[in-house]
């Protein structure tokens, strides 16, 4: 079975034996160095790197391996994107980038290194690294667009927002008005919750009643002292938005609700 995981032979039947003095013996196509696949991966994710491998496979007459290379690259990129979205936002980028580069460097050298060396011995030309860089940048644009699109589509609709001070924000939706959001913001400022640190709070009014949502630090919802603090905040600001009862929601940095309780 033709697979990209089977290394290319050092000599290819498509490449004539080297006969000194005859320029026609040199392959007329250009191959990419294994480093080109590594560079493309660094710039544009595994799918860009496997595209470089696929171009080499295609020129060497292995179209099946070329197609499979791209499929593997796409699947690997999707997996990395899924992991990136699952892990905490503060996870270092190096945790994703370094393994991609290391794996691609090893695969490219193992699968295509001998064939590229034989190609050079026969007088074949090497494709410019600028081509690899260009493919990597295109991959970066596509990969980045996919991330932005996913975040945009999956982001919760917190509604419109107003700024309190210069950095703090109150989002509002449903039956809540800008006046409600302004009043809540001022009330939160009055109790010391808003101190112009870039904190965001969401206000919603509808069939479920009045809901105030707060983003808290990871795991804070499990701290038994946190809920009573927000209970007090809820009671203090409730008059500014129509009074009790008020539902308090504690969310993580992905705006997923982790704890909910009603202040009566």
C-alpha cells in the first residue's frame, strides 16, 4: 500500500542513473529539502508541512502518498486546534509549536531525506526555501482564519456593552437596557468590584428573571468563601436593576457557567 509512512528509496526508477557529462541525465524537476517541510510547519501548521511532502511525492510519481500526506496533515492540524481550545488559555504556545516542528523534522528526514540526497547527486535542483516559506504563510492565514472563525461562532452572545470608567464593562441583553447596565456598573463601582481593571460583567433580563454573570478565576467556584461574597454583591447591587431576586452565575474564562445560585 502506498503510504507516506514508508520511506522513499534512495534511488527511484523514475530517475535515470548518473552518467557524467550528460546534462539530460539530471532530473528536470525540483525537490524540496526536508527542512522546507519543517519551515512550512513552523509557519503554517502541520498541514503546510505535509503539503511540502506531498509536492515531493507527486514529483516522484507517488500520487497516493501525496494525497494521504495532506489528509494526515489536515487531521493533525485539527487535533492540535482541538487540544489548544480544550487547554487553559494560559498554556504556553511552545507546548504546541515545538512538538510539531520536532515531529515534522524527523518525519521529513526519514521519509524523504535519502531520495532528496540521491536527487542532488544526479544533478537535480532543489526548490527554493522561499517556496516553503510562502506555503507556510498561506497555511498560517488559513489556520488563523479557522481559529478566528471558530472563536467567533462559538463565543456566547453576551449582548451589547457599555464601558464603566475606562476599562470595566457591563454587557447587557434581553430586556435589560443600557440604563440598567449603566446603573449596575455604577453600583458595582460603588461596592468596590469595579476598579478600572478591565473586569467584565454580564446582565440579562428575561423569562428566567434577572441574571448577573461574573467571570472568576479557575476553580474559584469551588471555594466555599466565594459564593457568600457574590451573594453580598448581588444584594448590594440588586436595587439598581429592579431589586431581588437576582440569579448570580460564576463563569470561567471561556464564559462557561460553573456555579449558579439565586439571591432572594
